[in-house]
C-alpha cells in the first residue's frame, strides 16, 4: 500500500505542479519548507524526553491548540512538544504562538518522508487536529507502536459521503487510533459508521469554544484600539476573514451609511496575507485613505486595514457589528466564535457549512443573523445602528452561548494524558515501508 500511495501522490503532484509553480512565481507561495515536506527533514531530537507531536493544518487549527498547550505544559512540564502545520500562514502563526516549542512543516504523506520525520522527531505520541487521515503517516505510526490520537474531531456531511466510497481503507486507518475525541454525537456516529471502534470514541465538545477570549479589555485588544485611534463613542464595523468580493460589500455598506452615521468606522481583515495589497489597493481606488496595522508609522485613515497575522482574534474585541467572511463566497464560512464570545452583533452569509453545527446553535438562540446579499448586509448594519438595543441583545445571547459550551480543552487533555506516552527511545526501529 505505501508505494501505491506514493505513486498516486506523485501523479497528483505532477498534475497540480503548473498551479503550484504559478502561485510560487506570482504570489510568492510554496517557496520554503520543501526539505521538510518532501523528505521529512524535520528538526532532530535526542529522544531523552517524551515528545508529543501535534499536527494542525492551518491557522484555525493552530489557534485551537492554545488552550490545550496551556494545560499540557503545566501538567507535563517534562515533555517536549512539536507543532507541525501545512500552510505558510499556519507556520507563521504557530511560530508566534508557540515560540518556546519546536514548530515546522508537516511532511507530505510520502512513505520516505513520514519515516524520516518519525526517525528524527522520535515522537512518543502523535495528535491530529480535527480529521487528518494521511494513510502512510497513520499506518507507519501504528506499525511502530506510537500512540495516535484525533482531537476536536469532525466529519462534515460532504466528507462523510466521500469517505463512504473508500470505507475499507478509512476503517483500517480509524482502527489505528488509540483515541478519537470528537466534537459532538453526530460526528461520533459518522466515524462509527466508517468503522471506528466505539470504545475509542469520546465526546468532548469543541475546543474552539475554549480558545476564545471574552474580555474586551484584554491587553491585545486595547493595543489595537490605541493603534487605530478609536474613540469610545464610535461604532466599529469589522469585516473579518474575508475573501473577494466581501471586502467590496463591506466598503459599499460603510460608504452608504457613513453620512447617516458619521461615528461608524470600518476595519477590514482579509483571510489571506497574499491579498493584503489587493485589498489596500481596493480601498485607495475608491478615493479613500487607509490606515494599515503593518505600517510602523501610525497614520489616520478613512478605512482601517488589519494586515498582520494572528491579531484577528483580538481585533474582534473592538467590534460592535461583526461580519464573518468566507460566507458570501463558496469558502464555507470562517470561525464566528471569536466575535460571538466578545458579544458583538454577529453576521454571516448563507454559506457556512464548515461551521454548520455552531451556526445552527447560534441561530436557534437568536444569537446571530444571516445576510444573503450585499444589499442585505447594508440593511442589517443600518438596522443595528438605528436600534443598538437589538444589536446588544444579539451579542449578549452570543456570548452567553459560548460560555455554556466551554470545557472541551480540559476534557481533551484528560484523555490525552491517558495515552501510553513514554520515552521515545523505546520506539521500535523504523523498517522500510
């Protein structure tokens, strides 16, 4: 199986290579980490202490690890921790958030890269966030007797249908896991239907709820307020985690309302750093001035642009009205828990299948609103500005909902500490796949 998979991966890489090369040349992506990705040349450990290898695909999963890492480092100060990620933005955020730990790219699922990575890291256990079923990684770790855990597990309806087509392979992979900690019973049922052993399935809730800040007076939010020069009497409309054309929609809304509500301010936060310049150009093309967070010389601008990584969570604490992007496009939505936790009046589009369970719970509690068009976005923002009481009540319900859902991180850590983690020098020698 490893070499069949290798051939399939090579074929796929050849097919997508023109796209990769284009994005490398035009957008500056995929220029680093190829030694780690293709050959598994991860940092080498001596293996004298137990090591937990945690893999988080991108920024969202990386940030989910924050409450877990706080608990784990306190309860297991003698352990080493390695955090791997797949994307460049994920790597940048991980290096900032976990500077005291080893952070690097995860190897691609080639058998030789996986073997080399395990040989160099000597992990005592491997933890995958949400659902990362890479066959060579899972099967190699299982063959070597390295405990495997899935945390904050989720299986969307679309993924479930796809996995059902290859159920024998998926079932084999799921049986390799010592722990399958999932967010809710629906996801647990799907994993069980795919062949997961029921005795290894545990409901923990979503650790996304534990990783959010609820205090608007926290130091990072206060720093952003001071940097942008925001006054207490101003109303802050934030469009965050946006994709094109959502920034245009937010600008349309702000421009159509600014004369009616002169104290309304707009902060744009694009989802990907590759689009920071594009969004900046969009603002200035409308004859508007721009204040950028990345500019060390503080200026005053009509529109505020948060063009740095890892600060959106704190920025949501400034919002009176929060539009969560990726929801008026086909992205499937972005994390709306952070603005909800702060008690902002949360808005998002109809395309939120990535967070379907959370969206359903927010809407059932009257704690968020759906906007289906750019025109509707303007109408609802105007409604909230005219009736601050309704906006405040929406935010109060949202923050109350988040508070009732917290506690998954501690339940997850309790399960992780039951894994048979030991000194990695006892790990069997890695055999050729």
